């Protein structure tokens, strides 16, 4: 540890430590259960990366306690006011008891930065690209689908139409990300192989040129953790695949398929080096990395592999993923406040929580505010009040997905105004990120 602690203390393992709390607890590492009322027990490396799972700490009114090593450790709560940490000799626990819990969080983050981050880890990527607002096709794909899957509707024609609508609304240019569906949806060439669909996207370089002709910087979606069992890659590495995960079928509506979780081996490294280089050479500078949903100990090797490959391709690339845990966000440079609104069960209430987790757990990374309008179907009232009212009051770069012309001229003008205001203060936002201050919500 480089610096003497000003607030907290370190407890070395092996140990079992219990705390009595009089208030509710905040557990950013428990996906969708950030303020638990009932008892739980969790192993910090075996909790899912999930939609937006943060760092392994607990906050209460007069307590901050968190693990500072990427090692096993347990956290449990009895539902009656007692929090317990149990850990072995390789683990350490940072503890602060007092009122300055946000200052303790800042000290906790600094301990991990000092131990795990090099200067190159802390600041990589083009700052201008990282801080730019974004247009992403995904939710518009959902709104536009009349048959088939959301992925199947995506094409050069769809992209041109989207770009034209953005231009007609006079919205300012930014990043433009082609979301899931640009690859072959069935058979070889799909998820894992990452070969463009020759009918819908005959030439990805020309697609990127089209995006640039409208003034935007091209980005593209990948799910590097997944390997479709229909892919050529799967047949080559199936003996090395240890885990599987069910996710959306690209070509059969309303169904799921089982995918292998990418193994870290020389073959997969060579494969992804070629995939990323080809996409970069075609003109893509931002990569939206998705579907890191299983246990963290299984996800870290995948995102680490991808970061190492990206560093070989170009240091200015944006790698964005829904991984705000400070140990995982070492390997990306933009964290996504993932899926703010999916349905009524997982609703707007989680939007502020996801923003909060990204800022508290990864204050050194720009935050992708995913998406204005959510990942579902909204009324104009909800779009304006629930989303625009939140999106532009928290630190992060806004992401337009469903286009505001669906909600009337007044909404278009409001989005245009807010995007222009954000663009004008981008440098101020970057200064906040590079200060590594977590901010208080």
C-alpha cells in the first residue's frame, strides 16, 4: 500500500468480522438487489456480473467495509442488522466506522487503484471519443420490428434511415453504434465468428463510410464472452469450453440458445486479434461489449483478454461494457449503466441505482447512460419526464437509441437542446472523470 490510510484500517485474512448496523445497507455488488432487506450470503467472485454489478463493498449509515483483493471472500447479512465478512489469508478487508462513508469509499478506491492499476490502465482511449454522446440502434430495432427478431431487422438500409432521421432532426453528430444483428444470424459466421451478413451488410467498411459521411464516428456491438455452437470457432475450442449460458436466439423470435463461454487460449486470442483488427481497419473505433452476465471469476479472463488484444490494435479504441466493478473496469474505458428500463418488474427505479453504481464503483471511467428511452416501449410522458429528467442530471455521456421523432416535435427540440448542452460541457465532465472523484448521489 503506497499511502498511509487517513480514515479506515485494513484487516488481514484469514478472519471473520461482524458489524452491527442500525440503518439499511447498500450492496452494489448484488445485481438487482442493491438495498437488501432480507438475509443473504454471497461469494464475491461467484456473484453474476449481471446487468450492473458493482464493487465488493457494503455501505451503511456509519459503516463502509469492502474487499481490496481479487480473491475469494464472503459477505452475508442476517436481515436483522448484522453484516458479516469471512475471508482467507489472501484477502484483505478495508473498514471504516464513522459518518464520512463517501470519503471512505474514495480511500477504498484509491487502495485498489494503487495496487491493481498502472498509468496505462487508468487512462487509455481517445478522450474526445470516450466523452462523445452516442446514437445506438438497439431500441429503435425493437420499435421497428414487425416480424422476425430485433437482430434480423438490422441492415444497411436500416442504418441509412436512422442516420437520415438524426440528420433531419438536426441532432448533433457523435458516436454511432451498430448494435446486435450485423453478423450472420444462423449457422457459421455468427456469434463467436463475427462475419458480417453478406445480404444485409455486404461491406462493413462501406457501412462505416456511410456513418462517417453523416458526421459520426462508427461503433459496433460484440459479445466476446459468447461462442455460438453453430460457429466455426465453437468446433475448434469446444473441448476447452467449461461453461455455457442461455441468451437470445438471433433468428428465432421469443427463444433462447445455449452458448459456450469463451475460453482463454492461444486460438481464441489469435481469432479475436483478427476480428478486432478487421473491424478497426474497416473504420470502427468504439466497441460495445455485451452479455457479461455470469459469475465474475469467469468473466474477468474474457474481458482481460479483449483488453490485451485491443491494446495491440490501437490505444485510442473505446471499450464499453456493463462492468462497473472496480476490478473488472480496469480492462475497459467506459462503463454502461445497463438496461435502465426493461419492463414493469425492472423499472425506472433501477435507473438511478445503475448510474450511482457506475459513478461510485468506477469513478475513473466515463459512464454510458444506456439508453434515453430505456430498453422498452414508452409513452412520450415517460420518455420526457422519467428519462430526460434523469439522464442530463448525472455525470455520463447520453445515449440516444429510440429516436425522439417518435414522440413529437417538442421532444425532438428538447433532446437537441440537451445534447448540445452536454457537448458544450464535455471537457468539464472529463475533468471529473480524470479526478477519480466518485461523486455523491
